[in-house]
């Protein structure tokens, strides 16, 4: 204690307290001044999320299972994975977790879409500029390492409790992998392929969409895979600020010590994670084999 007292005298500690109070007061003033504008900005996103959730809940369960099985087949081309998808969703419905699962699917779908729409262009910009990469990389490091509860605080202060704050929190946590792997994939494109494109007089847009992005697709899909996994890992934490889904019963089970309830809903989250992981990984591997076959030819 004497060490800290000598190191930080009372005057320094007072200045630190004043700094903290100033930051808190400034952020509260900002949230009061611009909170409503930010809510209006994200209102279309909320509308789409609510519409998708209602659509999934209103769709008959056999049709949902058929659609999910078809998407699994298109992505993985594996009867084992398709069978696993069908069995998983049948068990989810049998144990009474269907509505929560549809809510979780809605927020994960919207969050992944937002991450892809924002993350891929950002990764492309990073691949174009070393300076931009040096600026964005530390920000991505902070987004990945800071505890999720910490950045829930400013989001909730700005937007309150509800679906949009939860969605934003999920996106903040899940977007770094897609940005990093898009940047990496484009930077790893063979220079000979780029030189060949330049030799044929390709413009930057033609080189980007005709050469770089197609060759970087395996890495980009690996980023999508990791983004989905990280979004699913935020389901329980997002439920603390009003996001419906499988995280709500898990949180209730923790509060009331309901082992069976928490275990079943936790396994449902795991099942979704395994399904998305296997399908996206298989699709990425197929893309890679396809590209290797083209290059070999």
C-alpha cells in the first residue's frame, strides 16, 4: 500500500477520479443528445430482424427442416451432414426449443449478414493499403480481446435494452475474423496471376472481382465460418440485454440452477454451431479443390 501511495499521491488520484467522472458525464451527454438519432439510424435493421424472426416462427416446421437440409446439401454435399441437420432440428422441436432456436437463427443470420457486408469491403481496403492495415489491426485486436461485458456498457447506454443493442454487440465481437481473413486471402493471391491480369489490360475492378476475390474465396469463407461461430458464442451474453433466443433459457437456468434446462439449450446452441461449422467448412474446402483443379488445368 505504501508503494502505491508514494507512486500515486492524492493529487494524482483526484485528477484520475475527475477524468473518469468527465468521461462518464461526456458520454451521458452524448447519449442524451444523439441516442434518438442512433435509434432511428438502426431502425431499418430492427425492422428486418423482427420481420425475419416472425417469418421463421410462422413458417411450418417441416418446411424449415427441408430448407435447412437443402442448404446443408448445397453447402456440404454430404448425406451425413444433411442427416445430422434433420435429426438435430427434430430433437430441438421435440424438446420444446423450436421458438428459441428460430429467434437465435434470425439474429445469427442478420448479424452474419451485417458482418459480411461490412467486413469484406473493409478487408479489401486493408489489403490495398499497408497503412490502413496498421491502423485497423489494433482496433480488431481490441474488439477480439476486450471482455464482451465491457462494450455492452456503452451500447446499452446509447440504445437501451433490446434487439438492436444485442445485435450490435454480436457484430462487434464477430466481425474481426471476416476482416482479417479477407485481407489475408487477397494478400496471398499469387503475384503471377495478378501479373497475367495486368498483361491482359485488366482494370482494378476486373482484377479484383475476376482474380483476387475468386482466388481468396476459401479464406473468405473461413472468415465467414469463424464469424458465425463467434456470433453463436455471444448468444447467451446478448440475452442479458433483451435478445430473444436460446440464450434466455440458459441465463434463466444459471439464475435458478436448472441443470436440465441449461444443458438442453446449451446443446441446442452446440448443435447449431456444429451444423454451421461443418457446412461452411465443407463449402470452403470444395471451393479450394475447385480452384486448385482450375490452376492445375
